[in-house]
C-alpha cells in the first residue's frame, strides 16, 4: 500500500472517486497486453481469415478501441477521460494470439485501466468469434507493460518478471520489420 493510504475510500470507509482536479495535466500513455491461448488449428483459421463469423482481428480491434473509450462506464471509480488515441494490435503465434493495446491522453489521470480494458474486451471478442471452432480457448496474461506521465513517472514491466515461462517479449505497436512473428 502507498504512503497515501487507501485513496478510493473516504474517512468513513465509503467508496469515492479520487479528486484529480489539483493534478497537473500531462501527456500519459499506457500499454497493456493479453493473450488468447487456442489450438493451433484455430490460430491458423484466424490467420487465414477462415473463421465463419468473419474477420476476427478487425472486429476485435474495433471492440478494444470502443472498450477503451467506455472504461469509466465499466469500472466504477475510473474517471471519464478524453482519450487522444487507441491502438490495438495483434501477433498470431502457433497456439495463441497476443493482443497489445496502447492508449494515450493529455489529462490529469492515467490510462492504465483503458489499456487493460481494451486488451480484455479484444480478447473476449476473439473468444466470441472463435468459440464455434475451439471452446477450450483460455484468456490470460493480462498485464500492464508500460505507463508514462503523471507524478509517478515511467513504469515498465521487467520482461523477466514472469507471466509464465514464455514471457511476452517486445513491443509491436509500431511498424514491425520482424517477419518471424505474424503481426496484424
């Protein structure tokens, strides 16, 4: 727990939204990642665009963007923010799809929850669109990977601080020159 105590509780222990009006407006960015584990056959169907419901990754991208914009409607104590940009990208591997969401704003509070929500909803959308092919899919490895801006400064997840034996590696929010991983 921080030295500031429980910030989302008032002196009587009731839930409250933190007052951010005294904070400085700064550029803030958060990057989150998640994975949808699936059979190799399902990953291949997604990569080929052969899932019967349609273009899985296009729909998941739009769902993730929409979710980032609606985070304060879903998470009770989140502040509504004017989001400047949301980027949702995917990397298809043999038995999983990795999702990365980057959210940016210029505001008084960060966008970590928006990035995490974008990843979560994109993953749920992938599951929904692929469940007729593979009900054994598992959504997991949802984590904040980077946060910049604000009083607490920069946070970057240590890639060796495991989310499992095969930690998520590298960023793929920009243009990837790496053909080994199929970024979409």
